[in-house]
């Protein structure tokens, strides 16, 4: 029982300073050109998603081409002798 009381006391002493946490203010910041938050709307699309999708497809085609070139240059699949 004495060990339990000591453990509880130690936990209270160690966790007591964590009871108070300071956070940022919910007020909008005006440092970098205004408030980017909107009233009830999501952020929307930023940038050019069509270009990003095109880049992903281009990378896929390039990876397939490099793989095909590697297979052809190394002799392709071997036939069992």
C-alpha cells in the first residue's frame, strides 16, 4: 500500500506542471497578408492539379520505358537449357 501511495504521489508531482498548457490565440494573424481561413469552406485546389497528374503519368511511362530498356539490354528472360 505504501508503494502505491508513493507511486501516486510521484505521478501527481510529475504531472502537475503539465496541467497548464499555453496555446496560440484563435484570432487570425495579419502578419503574412491576411487570414487564409474562410467561413465554412475548405481550402480548395491550390496550384495546377492537371499538370501534377500529367507529371505522375509521365513518371510512370518513363519508369516503364527504363524497365523495358533494361530488360532488352540485358538479354531478356532466359530460356532454360
